[in-house]
C-alpha cells in the first residue's frame, strides 16, 4: 500500500487538487455525517435562504449513520461505517457549492459527481465497507448533533472529531478519474466472452 | 409469559448478541481464503481491514457493522412448540438489542420516513414461519445484512425465448446486474438467486437461499450445485474485488433456490448480500434445551 497523505480540516484546496486516484489519505479534524434526509434538508434551507447548521467550507461529509448511546454528558459513539454513496449522487454539485472538499463513503458515485469534483476541486474517499468498529476507533468526540429528533439516529447530522482516520482510498479525484468507472468498463469488456464461453454449465 | 417462552426469549437474545458481534464462521473462513489468494495490494488491504474489524467487534463486544438492515427471521415449528409466540418474542429481543446499542434504530415509516426509534414497526422483522407436523422442535434462523445491498436487488420475468439458448439471456442478466452494482453492495458479496414461482415466490427464494444456507455448503441438487459454482467463478472474473477496488474475489458465494413455475414464464430474483453476514440459528426443544445449527 502507498504511504498515506495526512490531511487536516479545514482542507486546503491545493492539497485536494494534488490527490489522484489510488492515493491513500488519513483525516484529522471535524467531519459531518449526512445521508439522504440531511442532504434534502440542507438543500431546502439553502433554497429558502435560511441559515445552514454548520459552515461546510473546506469540510468533510461522511455518508454514514452511527450507533450512538446517550452518555452523562453528550453522546458516546459505538460504531460508524460508510453507507452507499450513490444515493447522494444528486447532491454533489450542491455540496461543492457549500465548499465541501471531500465526500467519504462506499461504492463510489457517478458521472455528475465527477463533474462536480472537477468544477469545485473535490475528492471521493472510499472507507472500508462493513467496518463499523474499525472506523469508530478514529472518532475521539461527538461534538454536536443536528436534527436528531426530526430524523432519528442514522439520518441526523453528527459532528465528529476524528484523529488520523484511515487509511481512506482516493477513489475519485478532481481530474475526472474514477477507480469505479475503470473497473466497470473492464467488467463490461469481459461480459460477452464470459456469456459465450460459459463452459461446463449444467444448463 | 409461559416458562418455555421465557427460556426461548433468553436463548434467542443471547444468540442474537453473539450473532451481531461477529460474522458467521463459514463466511469468516471464506474471507480468510480470499485474503490468502488475493495478489493486489489494495484488495489485500481491504480484506485485512474487514477481518481486523471482525476481530475488534468480537473483542469489544460491539455490533460488527453499524447497519442492521431489516432483520429476517426464518422459523420452522413442530406442533409441540406451537404455543410459543415466536414473532412477539423475537421482535422484543430486537428492540432490547437496539436499546443496548448492538443495533442501530434504522426502521422508518416508508412514506413519512419517521424513525420508530427501536427497530419495531408493522412488518418488522421480516418473518417467515413454516409449520411442520413432523418436527419435535422449533428452529429459528436469523439473518442481518446491511441495507446497501438491497438497493441492487433485481427482478425480471423471463420467457422461454428470453432465457435464451444455453440460458445465455439469464447469464447475461446476472453478470450485467453484478457489474452495475460494482462496489456498492459491499463486496465480497453473497448472491441469492430465486428462480420460479411468481414474482413474490422468486423474491422470497432469493433472500432465503443466501440468508439461511452456509456459504460454503453444497446444493443438494447436483445440477444447481454446478450452476452455483459456475456463476460464482464467472462473477469473480469480473475483477470488481473487495470494496470495489479491484481484485480476485467479488463473490464469496452464490446460492440458488428454485420452485416450479408456469409454462409461460421464468421469474428470476437476485438478492445481494454484503460480506458482513451476521447470522445465527438454533433448534429449541420443549425441555428448554437448544442445539446450534449456524
């Protein structure tokens, strides 16, 4: 594995533009979880000119919903891992417009996101899927939560402090490259041959 | 509550906590084999992270993945055990495990999106019960998988024409669906394939096949067994790899369930399962003893 690039929030624009697909990074600082409902509500606030709950400039959005327990003071985070990012595909340009510099999730995003990443200088970071305990190790503090009552635990925005979170893989960069697109194209190229030369089949 | 119900409830809760703080031993073995065979460093790193996560979850007694999906419970029940209110007891166990932090409250009203806060709600858990007059015991198999994979489940009704010569239509449909899902359903995946019946029948068969069978077992039907292996091998040639970063292992297992169908149609349902197979199963007897089967 490559040596990781250590990044801290707020992310500097040039440090993100420098990243290329396959690079490995770790993140330190403040991150915000956001899934479907949070994205929809942020958009609604923006469109109606109401204030945002946080300043997202140079920020990191984690497509995730944690398991948290109420503690004497605030919350204790038990587990957190990436959710399927493609659901947030319609919002990438909006995220860029808010100043978000990195989206973290699993499974990758589409062409619209690649365009937004180029336009705003953003990256998509892949977090190992299904690893709720591993990622939780990097979370040092639950600083704040927005919309918990309204949306419930998974869909709320959780503001988390992380230290050297990673390794995270740069899977889509700001230069139009996507690891997922390349792998999909290679798979599609093999498809005809795999179907035609399907030997040994019982059927 | 009857004494036998209390005993069943205790046995179920204990098994549930064990089930969600690790992955099924058959899947763990397949993951270790996948790591041994993997040559590409990013794929190796991904599998190592996944195995380390399982180890940490067991050590810290935490849910191995934050996403419990919709819990599925498969019950077979003999006449002696028919007095146990399995649906109620298992539902209550899930609520208790949610309050204890082993499961994230993830269940909402489908239209208002209001979260119930404890993984309860009409139709939750997904529950199937089969009565069998010959059984001396009650058998329960419980399966948790993340909900990401559900986004890629697909159904198609084939005709004799569209199935194609040598099932080429069917094979293309399978591989295309897996390519389009790519890294999104948390590969290495398990793929359940339900064939036959009508739409609902095929869908149920697809989920049951991948949720209740050991991923390293053999299909008792030798023809289907061969087809399962063939499909898995073809999927693994697609190069999607663990987490979608490329690599040798995209599917750990393919499991097929069939029912006979009408002469005009061939319904096919595909059910994606993430690598985080959290399952347990046991037989429960009228004297309160139990025997683990998964």
